């Protein structure tokens, strides 16, 4: 056994833009690791399990149906102990030419998701391939800006920005779905979904 039993952590899902492939990122120390997925509205008996090498921390699930919602989780086995991560959901879609250009320069995600600000902050991570000015903002589903998290130039590499679940005035926001908006130097914008629970 490579480590004490611990729940695996599903870091995030990335739609690769062709409508049929999703990149899954996770963290675990288990002897056996499985990437699991199913259609969002399918019964629990329909979970598909893909065993992956223990030294991997990401895997591309292929052959998915375009414009379809899927649920993902990570399952691990420590000898006789079986544990699962939280479940995340993503809808496959085909990127436009403009979105593909954005994706070539920046990748992003958020964990934990959902998050409870009483227990942890939301960590919005992104990786840029060229030095870029990045504006990171939180919006509610009404399109109203909740808070600006960053507005600065970032160097090539990976970065993490935290959100504590509060607005610009330091007031805790309500439970619900929020969007984090990353705008690049050339004003190209990408969005991610974040769920806040209490």
C-alpha cells in the first residue's frame, strides 16, 4: 500500500473542445485508481470504471457523446478499503474557432467544487502559456459581478487564486451557482461554474 487510506480528490474536468473528450485531473495515493463516469441522468448502476496507472494524475476519457451532460468521480482501493471522491458534472461541446484559440493559451479550473466557505476557500487555478494580463471575476447567474479576484499580469506557468465566498464589501454571499470569469490580454473571455454550499 502506497499510503494511509485517504479520500481521492477530483481536482477538475476540462472539456477538450471536440465534443467527445474530457480531461480528468485528480490527486490520490491509492494502490488502485479508477476514473469513473456516466450520463448525468443515468442510474448508479451505469457508472463506467477505467483503471489507470497509479503514477497518473490526469486522464482523457474519450468516446463521449457531444452536447451531453456527464458525471465524473475518482474511485480508489486501498487493500480492503474502497473510497470515492466527490462527483463533478460537465457537458461536452464543440468549441468554436475563437474558443479554440483561447484554450491554446490558457487552461483553468476550480477546486473544491462545490465548496463551503466555512470549511475552505475555492481555489481557482489557471495555466498560461505566454505572459498574459488576466482579469479574474466572480459573477452570479443574473450576470451581476460579485467580486474581482485579480487584475494583473501573470507569467508563464500555473497560478492559483482564492475566493472566500464574499462579495466586494466583504459580505458572505448566498448559496448557489456562480461563474468565474477569466479575461485575457486580448479581451478573450472564458467562464467556469462554481457551486457554493453552506
